[in-house]
């Protein structure tokens, strides 16, 4: 698809990150459809909590493997093609859920959804690295990460309404179709920065400010060589430990409210989105705060570490939710957890571009996603087993301890946050 020539757009980077924001909203609507409908689907298909957890693990297995593959695809073939493939795969997979008849078919469709959805975040991180200078990247991350929160906010009432009006099968078809609508805008408006004819010279100079040190490093680094850097491992292990906190509430919050708090489906639609409002605020706040501190002269390393460290101390609030008898207090504590997580992840997701050249950002972000997926898969499956055997309390307590632990590991391995001296070129 050719561009309109002769037209220049001031602030084009905001349109680009806006597109990524909207596909992230759709990504999470598609991802959460099964979570919101869990009480209905598990009853309709006769699934236990352990089986429901296993279905989510199949999604995470695919998501984990595909994160690494997707990151390399985005680095090799570019963000336009990468998003095209990812969105087509996950949108088709989301619609196929309507034809699930039991545990096996539902697990297969969740697996396919994970294959496609995994590309969103390595691709989004690469877009931020290519279209924003370093000091603005956390803010750009905050914009598209707020799509995670908005998708999670929109999903419960939208999905419950569709379910009550048309049933859960039609709901999957309707939400799955959203990705194809977005692709029309993506193919029309997105082109690589160096080829985009709408980009003004002044905006291009602003984007490239402070990035001249990368000009000589155009080649992508292999996964084998990337794993020789402790900076890579700091991201992978931190996300292995901390991302399960987010996935716990993405996958299990509606079921937790149904099982442990006695909410019916309408109440889930009314209240399950509250914590994700807090997550959206955290996403934007984390990016804004990083931009503010770096703009005031703080080093990137100091700003990132202060924000990441403080936000990790908010996530143990989930332990309070485990022991309170008041459902609204529990929701408030979970909201604080998700606020803290989004501040945390918003800055952790900028680390690939803080450490490595743009040609390898997608790959490092993908490896971080692999770590996140493995950790989340273990935790999510364990949740189903623990809930069936005991209760949600041990899970909420364990989740509350993961963020401080993961942050300690991150800081110990990463050291000073700055560009690495590259020794292993592919």
C-alpha cells in the first residue's frame, strides 16, 4: 500500500504509538474474553479449576515460545509485517473459540491465540525504540501499555453484555473480528520511520537525538550471543519472577470474584474492571515519571531504578487482599497491586532499548517475554491446583512476595543501566 506523497504530519510519532495503543487494547479484549466468561464456560463444558488453569497454560506455552520467535521476526522483517502476521493469527484463533466443544479443542484454540498474541509486545517495544528518543521511551511504553489496562477495563462489561445478549460463542466471534478492523488502519498509516514520507525533518532529528552511538551497529545479535550478557538475563529473570503477578489477575480475577467473593456474572461485569483502571493510571504515571526525572537531569539508570524499586514495594498489597473479609477492600488492594505492576513493567520494558541497539530490541524484548511466559505458566497452573486443593490465599500471598524478589534479582544482575559494549555480533 503506497503512501500519500507531499503530505507532512507534525507529531507523526504520536499517531504511530496511538495505533500500537489500540491494537494492545484489542489484544487484551481477546485475551480476557475467556477469563470473564470462565464461570459460564467451565460450567457449560464441565471443566474444573485445574483444567481451566491447564487451558491457560497452553496459551502461555505458545505465548512463551512465540515471544522469542516473534521478537526475531520483528527485528528481521520489520514492524509492519510483524504486526500483520501476529494480528491475523490471533484474530482467527480468537474467533475459533466459538467452535470449542471441550477441553481439547479449547486448549488448541488458546494455544493458537498465544502464538499470535505474543508478537504484540516485542513489536510495540520496537516501535517505541524506533520512533521515540531514549528519554521519551518509557512514556511511549506507558501509552501503549495503558492499552493493556483499557482493554482489561473494557473487556468485563463488553463481554458480559455480549454474553447476556448473544451467548458466549458469538462473543468470541465479535471480539476476534476487532483485529481485522485495526489492520486496515495499520496498513494504511504505518511505514518504517526512514521510509515514512509524512515525517518532518525536525521530528526525525528529535527522534534521533542522543542515539548517534547506535549508528555503527546495524546488525542484529543472535540469541546465543544475547544470552552471554548479564543485562539480558537481568530482564529475563526479573520478568520470570514478577510477570506471574499480572497474569494471576488477568486469568483468575473473574473466577476469584465468583468463587471466593460470591460475585455473579453481572457483578463481575460491574466490578472486575476496577483494578485495571488503577493499572492504566500506573502505566501512564510510570512513563510520565521517568520522562520527568530524566528531563530534570537524573541519569537513565537512577530514574529507572528508583521507579522500579518503589513500584515493586506496592505489589505485596495482594497479601492484604488474601486475608480481608471485605470484598471492596480486597479489590482496592488488588488495584494497588496492578497499579504498581504497570509502573514496574513500563520501565522494565524500556530496558532492552536502554541496554542494546535498536536492531536487537525486539529480540531482547522477546527473550524477556519468554521468561515472563515460563514463570506465568508455572504460576497459573499451580493456581488451579492450589485452589482446587486449598484456597486462593496461598496464591495471593506467594504473588505478593514475587515483585520485591524479582526486583532484587534485576538490580543485582543489571548493574548500571547503560548501553552495553558489544562483543558478539551475528
